[in-house]
């Protein structure tokens, strides 16, 4: 029996039609199949090859015509399905890479459609090698993996820079490339603010605040925490800044980092002083001591975000810190301690900075492993620190450690305020608020039974577009009795106020600096990278592939296994031989 | 969102008239086609398959942006030298792609010599076996022939978006411009036939241009550089289009 399928006014690249033709011919029970445009000459071919049908006559030159010869009618459904799969969507190869997995570089490169980014999350000792492979294949690199040596980082970044490529990381948790979130990233609106940051949750806090102010981000480029060290010399940061400067879509550039090595900070500032676009910098931990005509030096993450929004709106920078008003908590005089249990490292750092600033006269800091800040009364802990994640998932995914800490803090009668962050978005727990809520309720109750009150402050880092639902997370936490703060800045200032302190915002003069001319040109490959959705080869965690695909970008999963039985030395020899350029093949 | 075209072909430029509307006709990996009310087609996309006189050239990232923001059937309006879509506008302060009609510069002997290195045996015992194509070519310089039926055989026949027969015809026409042999009468017959619904709109566009001596850059490259490399670049176009075109050129230049 002959069956005719006509797809009116459908155009596909010839290659798609050929592949489809091969696929259909291979179906068991299909005797013969032909796919052609429905031109008069082709109708003749159908007829002369025994595939002429009455329906065929209806086809027009711009229709795709498929005639199938099969004795099993049920095969027609299968054919139709294959046809739909091949012809659906307006972009042909968009879906072809979906669902395909590779086990080596060659296959991955074949399966991917013009790949330009490798996302690497395999164990640290192997990550550098695969990053080098990726660079050799001409791909930009996003390294989620940590435990990569600094020497390797320097080597990789230098190589990338020479090739006009970008290495984000190692230990890079966050990036938004042309609207595509990588690893732990929020779904943020597109806009005209370009961000480059050496800190994951720092980028998350700033981008989500920008989003909630109704503005958006072109790109958020993560550099990894060590990029601004003396050895690495901010290679990725500098290339990223130049790229954001060249990108006409970027109106405001925002730079986020912990305080860098002094000479590196000088280098970064010198490049920024060459730039005409307004710039916001945040070297978190440093209290700015001056402002510049074109560079706004922020003190906190919220300030950086708010000023970036103001500059993007063409307004003058004007940041007023806030605290939550009308907090109905009666604290005893003996309750003076602030406890911060963070899942976001940069948020914890910010909290420690503000608490230290507020109580600088009365604080003597105790250096203790696992604490960002530990004084007689206060403690700030980053539960994402290696000390707490040995053999355990990150606190953004697993609430267990945090619950334990919160429970314990109630035993300390000095505790007045407990601060909690809830970082949602891609990669995060699907409903962290519901995990924490029962504990919050319980400790508030048990304190009350002991005749005290407690303030549990919480902030949600996220946007309305995040899958967990920003409002839902807030509602759940609120219901448990937590006081919701809009930002980490507001949360920490509220906590400080509750125990009788205050952080002064710096009021600063505008200073002028000499600077040396910098070449602001950046490789075309980096420009093209930040200007389109990346086509990704994901080496490692499979969930990253799904996240990339869900945002409408292409991603090929590379199921990596160590070669040479995981023998590092042998792997390195093979690596060398594979890319040895002196010999012949 | 403001997007910038990289270059524009002269025919596309003529079609972009104030207040004229275009419809997105089809989308491909390398770009998309838009058509005006008269069915005149402009290709908007990258130069991976060469540049076209009826093309608007975009860099890969702009092409990607356009493709993610546009759907088949969308309307575009040309106004104040800009092409407007409800999600972007495209500006055209760009170079006009040169039209290479300097066919006299072609080194035909060199081309013929290099054809020796390319195998066309795959066309034997197909609908376009050499004897059949050569028979057409021989009739093309005979003014007494009526070629209506023969052209109808070729036009729109074969695989692909630009069916093989059409690509071969484009190749033969290029051979004609390098080394005049087709009678005017037959060109007019072909011109009339192409207006009929005998082939795809993309093919119609290529053929109408070819009759006027206007070809894509991957083809005109041959008249500036008759090397094997130029031929191989042409072969890479489409799944077989480039090869089919080259086959037409080959037979029309080696016919004697």
C-alpha cells in the first residue's frame, strides 16, 4: 500500500531531508520511501518509480512530499512520527543534538552543533586536562570543578587568552551567557547590565536584585575565586571586562570580587579607567574610601545592584540602605548575639564584613576553622565551606547541616538573631523553604517556652522566574515565623540594628586618577560567545545538560570516564601525545 | 533590539523599498528566506554557502539572534532604511556585495584541467546521466530546437530544496556566461518557464538570477581562482547542490 504525506510550504535544509529519508528507509516493514519537493518533475519521478498516488497531485512545488510503500498500515504512524520529529521546529539541527550522548571528544564534537563552550564538572584532578582538551578544540571553558591547582589555572587561562578564549573558573558556580544559566544560576531577565564576578553567590545576589527592580542582565561572567590572585593576574576578569565594554548591548558594567591582590586591583582599575561606559565595582570586604567620575565603588552587593540599575536608567547613583521596620521581637538585655548560617559564601562574607564594621570597637575576633566570623557574641558560618561539605552535598541542596546548626544556636541564651539565606534557582533544592520552615517554627517555640524571644531573619535569593517560585519560598518562610528581608544587606543591617548597632555608609569624595592607555580590543570569539546562546558540551553532571537545554540552548552530554584506568600520570602522557604538534600522524 | 546587517546584495537592495512588507517564508540552519508580495525572495543569513545578490548577509551571532526572535509567517516592514520586526530592527549602513560579472577573467583551460580531478561518475545511470545533459547542452546552441519539454524535464527534478535539475541548469548557465553558447531564444523560453510553478521558490530565485548572469559568490569564485580549492568550496554547498552546479559547469565547458 502507498501512503502519501504532504507538508505544505515546508522547507528544510537538504541534509535534513536526506537524513530523514535514510531513517525512514531503515524502518522495518517499509518497502520503499521517497521524499522530495512536490514539483511537477518530481511527481513524474514518484509515478515512474511506482510511488504515484492520487493525493500526490495536490502537492505544490513548495511542499515536501513523502510517499511510503508498506504492507503494514501501522508503520505509517511510525513514519509520520519520524517526519514530525525531523521537520518540527524552525531550526533544523536544534533538536538533533538532544538526547545524544558522547563518550569521547571526537564524538562530542561531531554531535554538537557548532559548539563553543565546554561545561566541566568532573573531579578536580582530571578537570584541568579536559579543560585543556576543550581549549584545543577551540571551546570556551566553564569549570565548575574545584580542586584544580593554581598552576593549572594559570596555564589554562594563559592558553585561553592567547587563543582568544575564555576560561571561567575553576570553582566557578555561576554564569549567565546570553540568557542561558550555567550551573547554580537564577533565571534573570535580559537587559543592559553586564556583570563579571569572581564570586558565585555574589553574582546571584546582584543579578536577582537587578531582576526584581525590573531591569536585566546581558551576561554574567564568572571568573572563579582565584582569578584576581597575583599568580593568575585577573586574566579572565580583564578579558571579560573588555568584552562587556565592546558589547553594544551593555550599558553598565558591574565588577564583583573579594578584595584582590593590590597589584591586580591596580591592573583591573586601570582597565576600568580606560572605559567610557559607567562602571560599578564591588571589592567585597573593602570599605571604599573614594569615588570616581565614571566608576562607582560600592560597599555591599545590594548597593552594587541598585546603583547599576540607577545608572542603567540614566539616573544618578543614590543608594540608601534599609532595615526591616516594626520587628516585633522583645529581646532581653543578655541577648546580644547574631548567628548567620549561610549557604552562600559571598553572602556570609558580606554579613561578616558588616557585623565587624558595626561592632569594630568591641569586637575581638577569634580565628576558628569553619567560621567566616567568630567573636564572643557573633558567629557567621558559610556551610558551603569545605569543612562542612566533606562527603556531603552543598547546603544549597542539602539542609541537614544547617538545620543542626540552627537547632544548636537556641541553646545559647545570648543568641538574639538568626540569619538564613535561601538561594534558589537552577541547581538549587526544589523547595528549601519547606525544609527549613519546621525548624524555624520549632526553635521560635522552644525559645518562647524558655521565656525568650528570637528573631529569625531570612532572605531569598531568586527571581519570579525561578522554578522554586520566589513568592512561594517567601510565603513558606514567613508562615514559619521568619522575618523576610529583601536582600542580604537588609537582613544583616536589620540584625545589627536589633542588637543595637549600626553600619555607616561611607560618604566619599570623587577623586581623579592618572591611568595608562590600555588596548581594549578583545578577540572576536569572545564577543561572539557572549552574544549568542552557547552551544554546549557538558562534561560531567548530567543535570547541567538539562538546565542548558531547558533554556533553549543546545547541549551534548559527554559521559566522561578517566582514560588509562584513571592513572593520572599515564593520562598526562596520552594527553601530551594527542596534542603533540611536532610529529606526523 | 537593534541588529546590524553585515552586507547586502544588489538585488536584495532593489527589493527593499519604503513601506514594503515581507513575510518570513522559511527558516534554515544558515538563515531564513523572506518574500515580498510578488513572491520575490531575499535570503537573510550567513555566508557559509557563499553570498548571494539576493542576500542580506549577517554574522553568525546576529543570524542566531534573528532566528530566535522570528517565526515562519512573521511580517517585516522596511521603513527609513530599516527592516522592522516586532522584536528587533535591522539597520543597513553597510557595503553592497559586489556583483561579479567579469566572466572574461575566467581561465577556462585551467578549469577544464582541474575538472579532471573531480569525479562525476555518480551521475551515470541517473535521471541526469551525462548523455542526457549533454543532449540538452547541444540543443541549446541550435536555434531551430524547441526546448520547452526538455526544460520541463530538468526544472524541479530531483532531491533537495533546489532540486538537482535546477542546480545543473544554473551550472550550465554559468558555463554559458564563461563561454557563450546558448541561443537567446532558449534563454527566453527558460525565463518564461521559471515563472510557472514548476519548482521551489528558492530555486526559482537562483534560476532567474542565473539567466541574467548573476551567481552566488561560491560560483563566481571560479572565474577569479580556477583552483581545485574553489571547486571544492562549491561542492560543499548544500548536500548536493554545489556538486550538481559544478556538474553543469563541467559538462557545458567540456561539451566538444
